[in-house]
C-alpha cells in the first residue's frame, strides 16, 4: 500500500529578462517574459550567434518579501563544460546545484553579464531551473528548462541510472 499526502501547490511566477549590453547579442529588442511552468525555452529564438554582451536576470512576479528568505533555487546543467583553461570553473553534467544564495544576491537582483562569444553563456544558462518556496500553506514552485537548439551536440548526454 502507498500513502499519499496532498500538499497544496501553486505556480511561482518567474520572469526572465535579457537586456543587450552591446554587440547585437539579442535577436530584436530586450526580452522580458513570464516563464511558463514546465516549459522549454529555446535560446536560439532569443540570442544571436554573433559575439555580444547581455544581462541575464530573473525576477519573481509576486511580491514575496516575507517568503523571499525561504526561496530555494536549484540548477541542473545540461551543457557539456567548455574546453580549455576555464574548464575547471564549470560544473559537471547532471550535477544538481543549490544556487539559492547566488540567485538571491545576483540573478534575482541586478543580474549577471554574459557573452555569446565562444558560447560562454551556455554553461551558465542551459539547464533546468527550479524555484521553490516551502511554507505552512504548501509549495510555490516553478521548474523550466533553458536550452539552445543550435547546439544539440553540446548538451549533456543522458545516462540511464541502473536500479540497485
């Protein structure tokens, strides 16, 4: 027999902002949109392949001052780490990262500057993102994936885990 608990859940509304900082990195104007839960956002539709710099930022749609401290942000990279001298700075494929502190201090605040040169944005952006707030009233969460369809060979290979 199985015990099932019903935990009240609601979608945590997350906005994605991409703002050009020079060089024509974005396709068209700056981007600002609500990311749908369980969606796959194709960065190929948002970013040019020409070298340029842009600001990458998220924002929570709802006013959550009291709950903001409880916010947890996890990132599951889906991009093969870059080769070369900076390779050690990046994480391994399929490594779940708790980036809550960094997200609250940087990504959800002023954002971070990234470049399209040498695909440097992919290890930072390409992957699954989980935003989660737990409280007495249940869960508020959003999970979505950012990927770039132009670079499918650079994605992390999926490995089927053996049952133990």
